[in-house]
C-alpha cells in the first residue's frame, strides 16, 4: 500500500477542480467544493500549510480514485 502524499491546500484545490468540483461557498477558512452530483469536499485553506493526512484521505475517497492516481495528478 502506498503512503499518502503531503500536500498544501493550494495543491488540493487544483486536483479537486480537475475532477469537476467548483467552489460552492466559503465559511471562514474552509472552502466547500461541490460537483454536479452534489458530492462535497471541504478543504481548510491556510496558505502554505500542509494538510492533515485524514483530510487528504477524505479527498481521495470522495474523488473515488487511488492514491497512485492522486499522486500522478500533483
């Protein structure tokens, strides 16, 4: 099994946009993205800070892709 990559919120935003998610709204430092199927991904936005591995795992699971595919899209 592959390890989760360490990414910033900017990198995560680029990836979720590639998969058809658009910014729906923002609540404080949390950016909420939705796609056409109403799936939702919340990304805490703190410039330059690394996201917690649980958040990265949640993004990967919501996108329904493998860790390797996620890494290729970085």
